[in-house]
């Protein structure tokens, strides 16, 4: 996971815990028995198991590593023991690991070292060459229109056929992947991408993905350093040295899919493929709720909050739901995604393997990613887009899912606030397919504001999760209060969607409509920036 875009326009309303204005079309379900069963102690038992797995496997549970495979084995064993039909959906993915930190320095005319960072999926290399800006750099930066530097091959001065050259590219308009692909096509040996210069886009360019492996080293710098390199190149040749050392190879990882026993309305006379594994099965229903959490961590650490917390809440909810011996109206499918930290690859693979008919069967997606942040806020995905200045809502039905969470928190006397569907977690492929979605988030690397501290408590000016994507994201990096409050809200929503007989829409229907959100609308796809 991801930082959130907290929508403060809704915070004052949420702070006085007024029930959501959007009418919840689903039935009110008594979830008290389940909430008593889903305890912090039960959640922590899974968290401790994940910590032990990381301890025994080099401190990480990243996809493509032994720590992830051990995490898969643990989740599978727990779900199988609880009576679920468990499927492991394997897929290949582009594994990426930075071996040594990137470096960038000016060799001549003025030796200078620059703060830099490798862009995800950069190639390896040590390149010493002349820096060459694209022909359409915008300095000083203007907010509208934004820079389109390097989006097409014709933005580049034709590269030398004999001397190494490094493209200098400004952020803006198109994706980083499109910019670098154009630089490669133009014949450049390396690329330096600098931040755009607009408000919020001046710092060192980090947390960026190229979407897949490229053949040249690509590093990021701040707007100020980019301007210095650009202006220097106008005065005469500037030679720079770019270093990147990475591992980029194809590895295999997997999703875990766990189907509950048959729902009341399962189609017993119709054989269909189990979602995503290609096997014939007659235990499907025409309404499926997919409850998801990503199982992988980043390479840097054990990922006990990101996303051991979402994993553990989802797993414990599934176990306790099974013990309740319920007869749900919808088919419940619990999903534990692989390679989320590499760009939502597991959830994307799952959605991409579904037929149109299978996609239409999915009633809703619930996503739980980071529920135990130590300086937490209670964030609910903004399904109706009401607090988003750009008006970006989830697909129809998402507003009703948001209302389930908001109504729960309001009745519990707890403030909540909306967070945008910005593409930073595994709901992304579902909303892109038009499936209603929602979920919870307790915060990542963002600093808590004074307004948030006044509403939610905690420390203003400090990160919501001070160990986000770091080695210190271990068993000590959890708020039990957050796990208690958000864990109960998650369990309540899961059971509500499992048991409701009424659909999201005015006529009581429960099927997903056509897509409303395009990936083109999103700035993120997983943890990293797309553009």
C-alpha cells in the first residue's frame, strides 16, 4: 500500500459522527455475534505468525521470495482448517530488486553529486554521457497545461550513434512508462526524470513505477536539480554519470482464493469455471462478494502493518464467519493477493482471467489494506465521490458500500473520513471493471494534520505509519486500538454483504453495471506513481 488522499472537506461532517446521507440499500444485519468473535487477540495470532515467517526468511515476505511462499502456506492451512475450498492461483510476474542505491553526478564542467532514486523497473548500468533535455521542457513550471516533456519520440533530439547520451525528462501529462519508452526508442542510453515543479511536485522524484522492466538505467531527481541540469546544458555540454544496479527477472508467485460453503442461492444445475483457476465447478452463485487483502510485503521488511494487518483481519473474519455456520445469500470468496507491491499484479491477474459472465457475477469487492497504523485515522473509500473535488466516484453500488462503513462508525460513536479511490490498492482492477467496491485504510506515510489530530487523536505532524515500507514495519508497528475499531468495521461490512437479501440499486438488483472508472483517471497503480 499506499498513501491516501484524505478529503478534508468531509472531515468536519464525519467528526460529529452524523450517519451517512446516502441511503444504504442493503439490509441491516445483526453482526454483534461476529464482532465479539473477531478479537484483537485473534488478529494478533496471525500477525505473530507472519512475523515469525519473516524472521525465518531474511526479514521479508515479498512476492517471489521464500518468505512469501511461507506466508501462502500459513494462510492456506488456516483457511483449509476452517472448511474453505482453497485454490492457489499461480502467475508469473516481473520481480524487481534494487541491489545498490542509484547514484547521479555531474562529471563536467562542475563536479556535483545529486540526490537521486531508481525508478521501479529501471535497468542496470553505469553510463557516463552528455545530458540532453527533451525539446519541450516547461521552465518555469506552469500548472496548466502541465509539461508533456518526452511523451513521444519526436520530443527528443536524435541520439548520437557513437557517444553515450542521457535524456533529461520533466514529469507531466503522460505516464513515466510512456516517457521512458520514447527515450529508449529515440536511442538514449539512460534517463533522468525530474519533478514537474508545480505545487506538490517539487521534491525528489521517488515512489515511481515504469510498469515493467526497461533496458536502460532510469533515475529521478527534484525539480530544482532538474532545472540546474537543464540550464547547465543550455550553456554548454554537461556530462553526467548514472549508476543503477538491479535484479530484474521473471518469478512465480500466487493468489490464494478461498470459497465459503455454498450460498443459499447457488446454481446447482449449471457448471461454470471457478473464478480464475480454469477448473469446472458447480459451487458458484450468481452473486459473489470478493473480500481481498494483499499478502505480500515489500523487500525492506516484514510488512506487519502493510499488509499483515489487512491480511490478519480478513483471515480472522473468514475463520469466525465459518464458525458461525451461516447460510449467506451471496457466495463469499476471500482473496489474498500476491505482488500487490509490484503494481497490483495479483488482483489484476485475477480480474483479467475472469470471463465477462464471471465478472458480472461479482456483487462487490471489499479491500482491506493497512488497518493497524500507529498514528491512525479511520478512512473509508469515497464511493460516492462527494468529498472529491474532481468528483471521482466508484462504480454504482460503491456509495452504498461506503455508507455501510460510515453508518457503522456513526452508530459506534467513532469519527471517520473519506479517502479517494486513487488506484493505490487492490480495489483498482475491480473498479476499472465496473464492480462496486469499498474498504478501510488507517494511513501510510502521510503526516497527520492538526485537523486530523483534533478529530482522531494522535500526533499532528507525524506520519500515520512511521514505518511504512521500512524494516521497522514489524510486530511492534501496530495500534491495537486501530485493529479493534477497523477490524470490527471490516467484519461488520463482510457479514452485511454476505447476508443481505436486498441489492444496492433502486430496484433491489445486485449485479455490477458497466465500468465507470478508467485506469487513465488514476495517478497510481499500487504503491507507486504512474504519471
